[in-house]
């Protein structure tokens, strides 16, 4: 039987204050971080790791995170199982009070006849699971109720449940992280469960249908994604992380300094579940200084393209753009080749992804300084070798004062990528944009998105070929203070339509928020940035934004580096590598960053962390026909801000569109459309189109657990003077959405 389990992770892994790593040998930090012990002392069974210790007694466990000088005394998290229930009705209570017995690297005790409580010890923390030898009577979800006692402060966000230690300023400084729940039966079948914490009780639950059909013994088994260090060598210096997705897994690349005049590009594949795949990849070849890596994915060829900058040393001199293909399923490397080698400085490559299924190459944007920005199409073979280089036109309007160029990852089903850059003239900075096709030809003219008398730097954007979010750092008039801003950009025919005004993502006063990164998840955007935390230390801040307004969906959270500094983050989602319409409305993502030792003055290593949005209970079912794009917010019980969204197509006739909401799915053919919500047996609501060509309807979800699992279907319709795909009704329809309340 397979038995993964609940991870109770020391907060230093995510938000705490880790112990300083030894510096005497290469191997010691890895051994220290992974080592642990289990044994008896002081009359009880104890577990010890590098950043925690745990004590087990007759009632349960006390997990004590290593908080360092941030805390003046230990702050354990006490867990004691209380009851087993089905559908909210208690089936078993009064668990047996018995001392657990050590079993290899774990411990276990029988709390009720046929129900075992287990702890598995590792260097990362303690894993808790419950094993059921036989079915539990009753109906509905299977629930294990655990009493929690602690001084730590509970907090819930997209990463799961946290119990934080708060320092004197109220800032989170270490603690314990508890993740999501999974059930595993005797034949290895799994089911996602849920956890809920309120009034000192942690409830771990599995769906009743899975429990009723499971092969016993059954394990209730919460899981959590951990911070995954891709490299932990204190003698190497790794920086400049970038990442791409093939729709299932990721490729993470970065720069390693091997001497003061030499640096290479390395990479590692990471699974969608957050584990390492294969071995370390040495991507760049030959001597010289390699830097500024970027990576994209071609679905038709099933290969990644890694592009990077090359020069002969650290002094100013000629620099070229080189690249190499990586076969996605295997990690095999193609032959390194040159994309640009002019007498100018060819720098700062940015690579797109192409998931439309055509034999298009990938686009690479780069700065041919001081001439301007160029865009080139690069074709690869299935072996990761160069197939062809297309034309490399200049981006009109760019020159020696252009910089901060970026291009979106996904071009959507129609292949449209937004290029953004800054242009400086007479002390004024313009943030500009233009849309390009897969053949590196302009689809729209140039627009000025922002005009500022202060610096605009580090522009990044991502989207789905119709609408994008542009993020950037801006220096404020107060001096050196830098903040993160964002704005929505929408395609309108052969031009860029109305676009939103700048929205402040993070703008604390008197400190610097810099180096933003953004990933489109499907109906929302994940934005991460470097956040100053008392110089020279820096953390990683991140936030989920609405794709229609750039408003905050989930409040800011922080990856805290403690005594180390977390630097320039890179964000990518599985959406950017998925075939069109195949991903849920909010796909999982990965955040990568360099960890710089000694308060940001030492060497760097690369870490990654999975991000799971709670909006994943929305599925795109297709059927659309020139009907624009439908999306939603987070369909969770108690979400008073839940909203149904709609991006209108390019040719809507009039200022009103129609929202169809039904309890059941239909499949009524109409021209090239499939009507998924019967308009005669469902709610049809006229909705006004907003200034940005969007429509939104707020549908608050009551705080009623009886709604969990309920589902409904959403489709939008519009009338058009130019095209009518459903002539029976004279309208066009969006894709159908299936929404399940969680």
C-alpha cells in the first residue's frame, strides 16, 4: 500500500529564520538539512530535525519549530486527535491514550480499534497520517477531528494553513505549515480532501464517495508542497532564475558563476507535483560569461528553448545571443547555436511559449543595443536542434533609449504575443506595447500604456493572446522608493483597445519593491516581486490579481528569507504550456528564486515552490464560437467577492451582453456553437459592457458548508454586426464553464 502523509513543516522552510549553514565543506549543508533523529529521552519519544523537534506522548504530538532569536521562548503546536466523523456526525470519540511505538523512521499508535495514528520523521518535518483498516459506518465525508493548542497565530492562504510566530512588529517570523489532504486506498487510488481550522479544531476530511468505494486499508493523508532547493552548494554562486512549463512539468534555468570572469547556464526539470526530474543540466557550452537566461516551450515539437547572453568576460565588450533546445520528456540537450551575433551589444533575450499545436517556432525578443529591440522566430527539431531562424525585424519605435523589453509567454489559441518596453525621451519614460504574431509580424500598432516622469523598470507581462497583465517597478517621487504596479491590456481587432489605468500591487513607503514577475493562471494572474525587509535582507512577496481589473483576489503573502535574502523571483504556470482549453481556469504555478546567504552579501542557490490557486474548481468545457472569453473568481464557500467575468470579442454590437447560468449542462448545436446552458430553462441576465470591453456580475457565495460540491454552468452570449455563429438566435457564445463550489 502506498502511504504518503500530512507534512507538518518547520516554518523556517517557508517563512522562518533558518539556522546558518556551515561553510567548511560542500556536502555538510545538504546533510544537515536532511538529517534527523528519533529516539527516547526524558521519558518520551522525541524526533529531532535541523529546524524543529517533536515530542510524542499518550495523547498526541508537540511540534516545536526552530524560531531562532525571533522568539523569546519555544512555541509548540500541540496536536491531539479527538474524534472520527461521517458527514459531520461523530462516529468515534474518546481515543485510546497510549504511548506511540517507534517503527523505523516513524512512530505509530492505535487510537481506536483498526485506526492507527502514524508519524513519519524526515529532515523537513513530521508527516502525520491516519490508517483505517476497515470501513467507517455512516454517510458523507470521512472526517478526523484534531484538537490544536498553540500560541502561534493561525493563517490561511493559497499555500494552505499556517501557524505563525509574530515578532514585536507583528510580522510573521517562523512557524508551522500544514497543507492539503489526500486519501490513498489499498490499490493506490487517491482523492483530494480538505482541511478546515476553527475554534481550536483541525478537521481533515475525504469525500464520502471516495470513502464508500475505497479498497481498505485506507489512509487519510494530508500533503503539502515544500520549498525545493535545486542547488545547495555554499561554494557556488547561482543567480538569474527563469522557468517554463510543458503543461505537466517545468524546466527551471539559472546562471552559475564559476569564476570572476566565467559563468554558465544550468537547468533542472521539476515535476508538476514539486519533485526533481532527472539530473542537473549543463546547458551552455564553451568558455565565456553566460548570463540572462530565458526559456519557453514549443508544444508541437515538445521541446524547450533556452536563450541566453554570451560575452568573453566581465568587461564591456561584444555580446551575442546563444540558445539550446531541451527535449521536454527526457531532458536531452540539442546542440548550442547562435541567434544573434552583431557588432552591437545583443542582450536580454526573452523567449515565448507556443502551445497552439502548429509548427511555428518560438519568438525570441532581444535588445540590439544601441540600435533597438529585435524579434526573431526560432524553429527547433524534436531533438532540440536548430531547424531554422526566421526574419528578425526591429520593433518600430525602439532605439538607443529603449530598454526593459519583454514578451508574453502564451500566445493563446490564435498566437498573439504582447511586446512591452520602455522609451526615455526628455526626462519622460513611456511604457509602450505592441502585439505580434508567431511569424514575428506586427498585429497591432504601438500604444503608450504609461507616461511617467520617474523611472519605470523591469517590465514583465503575460496573458492568453487576447488580454494581458503588464507589471513593472516604478520609482516614486519621494526619492529612491520603488513600488510594483500593474495594468490590464486587451486586444481589440487589429489594435489594442481600451486598457486599464495603473493599479498599485505593492507600494509600501520608504522601502523598495522591485523585479516583478507575472504568470497567467487561466482566470487570474500570479505576481511575485523582491521585497526589501530591512537592508540588506529581502523577501519574496506574491499576490493573486483579477485578470479583468488587476484588483487583488488574495492578499499579499511572503516567502521570508530570515537571515538570508531571497532575490529576483521568476513565476510560471502550467497554463502557459498547456494545449488551449485543456487547463482548469486557474492552473498550478511555480515560483523560483535565488537564495543569497549572509544577508544578501554571500553566495546564491536556487529554490522553487509550488503555488496552487483555490480557483481550480472551474473547468473550461469548450463549445464557444466567436463569443469572447468567460472566467470566474474563486468559487469557495463564504466568498462574498465571487464574480462571473467576461471578455467580449472584438466586434460586439451594442453595450449589452447576456449571461446564462444553469444547474445542468446541455449540448444544443447551433451553427458552429454548442449551447451548454439551455436559455429556456435557466437564468438569462442582460449585463452592461464596461469601458475596457469587459462584463462582470457579482455572485456572493454564502458561508454555508452545505454548498460544498454544488455545481453550476456558465456561458455568455453576444450579438454582432459582423458575424453570427448561431443564426437560429442571431448570437455568438463563449466557451462553457463548469463551476464547482469548494
